[in-house]
C-alpha cells in the first residue's frame, strides 16, 4: 500500500502473495493456483482494492474471480521482492493509448526501495519456472491453425469467452471459467471445432438459400398491384402534406400583413400565429415520417438490402471461411450437450423485410421463411460424440 510517498506492506494481501509463491515453488500450475484461490473464496485483487476503498471504480465491484492473468502478474512483479521496475508498460497513442507490457530487458530496476514480502531468491526461482513447457493440451499459439471464431464464441451460461484448446492436432472450445477459474461457477462445455465448422456452414448455406429466394420474392412483389397501389397512396400522402405546408406558410404570411395593416390586434396575431406554428410543426413531422418510411422501404425492398447483399456474396463458397464468419456471425453461445445459439448479423434488416412482404400480401410466399426465422436467434445442435 502507499503511505505518502512510501510503500508499506498490506499484511492481509501479503499473506495471499506469499501463498501464491509457495504454491508455485511446489510445482503447482497457474490454473490450479487460480482454482485454489477461488475455491478458498479469496478476493481477487481488483475486488479487494474496491472493498478496501483503494479504488472507487464500480466495475471492480463486479469482479468475482481470480484469473490466470492476475496470478501471472503477481508472479512476475518484482515489487514483492522489494524492488521497483520502471518502464514495465508503455502507451501506444496510435491504438487509443492502451498500455502494453514491455520486454523485461527494457525495464529499469531499482532494488531495496521498500520492505520485501518474499526473498529475491524466491522471486528468481519463480522466474526460472516461467519458461514455456511442452504439454499434451496447450492453448492456441502463434504457430497453431487459424482460429476463425476468436472473440465470437462464448459460454451461454457464464457469458465468458470459450477457450480454444488443442489435443494432438484437433481443436475444441471449452468453458474457460469451468476449466480454469472455478468448477462450481459454471458447467463443463466442450465443442469440437470440426463439428462447429460443419454445423455453421450448413446453417449459413440455408440462410444464403433463403436470401436467394427472398430476392425473387422482392422482384415479384414490386410487380404486384398491391405494391404499386401502396406506393401511390404514400406519394399522395406526401404531396398532401407538402400542399398543406404551403397553405400554412401562406396563411402565416397573411397574418403578418394583416397585423401590419391593423386588421389584427397584437393579441389576435400572437394567438393565431401560435396555432399556425403548431400546425406547421405537426405537418412537418408527419411529412418527415412518411419520407423516412418511404426511403426505408426503398432500401429494404431492394437488391441492395444489407442482409441480401452480405449473404448472397458467399453463394459460391464451398466451405466456411474466416471472412464469411466475420461478416455474417455476431456471436455464438455454447450450452450443455453440444447445443449452440447462433446470432447472425443484419437481423433488423431481415425482420423489416419480412414485415414489408407481409404488408403487401406476401404471406403465402414466405411460409418457409416464417418457420425458419421465428425468433431471429436461430438455434442449432451439434452432436458431441
């Protein structure tokens, strides 16, 4: 803790730091240390600082668990051995000013600046253990195959991103909280990447086929009398609003002339002008709404509809690609039993398109569309053998 310009030991937190170093020297892995800390219900650093009033940031109040990143920071910070390191982080203003960790060779070290919690020997021994080790199951690395689902697949229960693990040459996504944080905080979920590829490609191909079909329906719809009749009605309504606005403008001009000529008293002029101004605002609002709706309808009922263009551009694709996933999938939620929930992009455009088609008596043509997309958050199942 800081006391003025000095660092003093926080005895409660120091006991946790010592325990973490002891466990690591016993050969206990980072993930196992994380699970032990959480099972013992020891407050994670940010939550601890919030509880002690060291920080007021509300986001720290919501932190429930220790994570591997926090344990790694404890095990690599020389402050616990009585030394201060300057230059551990640097800000990159081209990337929004977010600090990034620097290489240890760039640090400026100042030894014996405050009372140590652990010995220099203990700290040095733990640093030697930080060298990477080969394991049968390893996390994704720079040399592994591309992870096209990075940042997209989350646990449907705890909401945390799933971890991609490799077993031999095959990959799977597992719940990070269950496997690496606290087994009591979530449930075990594991989805083979190959199964995920297959299920998503099949589902997206169905959506692409639907987009192709809807393009035909739009083309047919625009030839219908009901569509043309609706367009004419909207145009007449727009012209009516414009005509009334013109009349209103002329009446307000006449009021000014009548007031100048002494035909109207000031009190009558103010009252009548307020009425005409109120009418003008309502007419303008009605006109703006009609024009906006017409433009929206023109954009939705068009080959340039975002949903149609985005899905149809992958019509010739023979397999799932990173570009396809990034362009079409918003999020994937994983649940027990291999079930996934796929949230696609452009759902609002699709919903609007569906609504417009029904408005123009197109229900008979889109019965399949209704059953396929009844809640716009389509669920798919993966067989987890």
